[in-house]
C-alpha cells in the first residue's frame, strides 16, 4: 500500500490542502502512521493516530524516526470506542475496500464524525461511490473450462462452482477494453451526511446495462471512486492509472453471448460480515434468460453458505 504512489500522493495532496497550520487531526486506522506524518508535514498541531492492531507500535517507531513525536499521539484501540481529549478539525482515513465501502468503512468513520469532528470540520475523503460493469473475462473463462475438463481423470467441477462464487480482487488485468457496457454507479456515500444508524445496513443496487458491443459476458467488474473536497479523486476504475486495488470481479457460472443492445440486469448486495469484512451476493439476468444467483464463498450448489470471514481464514 505504501508503494502505491497514486494512493499515497492523492492522500498527501488532499491532506496538504485541508490541514492548516495549527489544525488538530484524527487519523482513523493509522496503520504505519503514514497519513499522520502527512498531516504533520501540512503543519498539524496535534494528530491522533488510532489503530486497532499491534502495528500501532510500529507506527510509534515511524513517528519517532521521523521526528514527529511532539505532534502525533498513537492510540491503539477500536475507533468506535476510543476517547480523545478534544474534537478535531480534520478526519482522515484510508479504510477503502475494492468497492469503497466493503471493508466496513462506514461504522468507524461515522461514529468518529459524530463524536469527534468539530462543526464544519473536514472529512478526507468526503464521498465514496461504487461502480460496476459487465466484462469479458477470458482468464476466468479459461479457469472454469479447466476445472470442468476432468483434469487428472477426476470430476473437479465443484471447484468451478466454488470459483464462480469467489470474489476476485486486485484484477489489474481488467481494463476498459474488457467492458461490454457503460459502467453504472451502484451507490454514493456522503460521509458528511450519511446517517450513523444506517452504517451497518447492507448496500443494495439494481442495475440495468445495455451491451455496447458483441462479446462473451463472463463477470461483473467493480471499483470505487473516492472524492476529496477539493475535487481530488482516488479511484481504481479501469480507465484510471493503476493502484494496488485493481478491479474486483464477480464471476458467472458460464460466459453468456451478448450483442449490442442486449439487456443485462444485475442485483447486487454487500452486507457486513465481521469487523473489516463483507459478504457479497450477485444475481444476473441476460435478456429473457433465467436469473443466475451467486453468494460469495458458497462452496457447493444447494449447500449452506460457508463464508469465511478474514478473521476465520487460516493464517
Ligand atoms: C488499509 S489500512 C490503512 C493504513 C494507513 N492509514 C495507510 O494509509 O497506509 C487500514 C488500517 O485501519 C485499521 N482499522 C480498521 N478499522 C479500524 C477501527 N475501527 N479502529 C481502528 N483501526 C482500524 C486496520 O487495522 C488497518 O491497519
């Protein structure tokens, strides 16, 4: 993440613009403390760097090595429950998942906004939207063909089923020429205005695409667009310079032929599944064909959902 210069430079520019000398800043999910150090570069008088994991100790060392101990206080704890001695002028945070809100961005940000942001304080980023488009994903098509080809004389088609329920992240290979239709926005979250009561609600969207070209529709690709107040944008869109996020893809069971004007209907849901994790469901209909339904990490047709949250995955 720290080598992702697009990510780091966009945050740095936004922080240098928003943080005035003498400001107080809250860095939510400080990690190594990089955003807190940017705030010190901008002239912040006091920075509270809140981090839930033991990387907080590493952040303390980073702050010390960079001579910023006078200004940065690293606090190890959950943002939702930590106590600060004062309200702040600026909240900055990089809790962006591949779809923006899908690493539970909202609960810590909104609770911190309500408790610790001064009236007319700034939030970086201030708005996050989520986008999607149907794509031709030859790599996924080849994987599914392999699992269904009786490799080693075995029926491994169950793996094809499981792969088609997986959420495939960091897909830098998915670019504009893979798109089969104009992208559509699923939702926009205004971090200044979004109600804290709705922070944990599932995100849901119903979308209709019209194919703009002939091709084989094998996945949905998703990305986010994070806006900072001064119109700076950080995005992992297929049209933008690369970031470490790449695109996230949601596969179909089998590719479906589409032609210019073919209607593609999508129902998409993203719900909370643990402190930094979400569970996605996607249903797809092409023209008059029946709906095809997917649940993230469902391992077998008809079986129970065996979603493995990050917390339960073997290390
Ligand atoms: C994507 S990393 C970003 C780290 C750093 N801000 C940066 O930009 O490099 C997100 C960090 O937020 C922390 N985090 C997530 N939710 C949190 C919460 N509710 N309270 C405190 N820390 C949290 C995670 O442990 C992780 O270290």
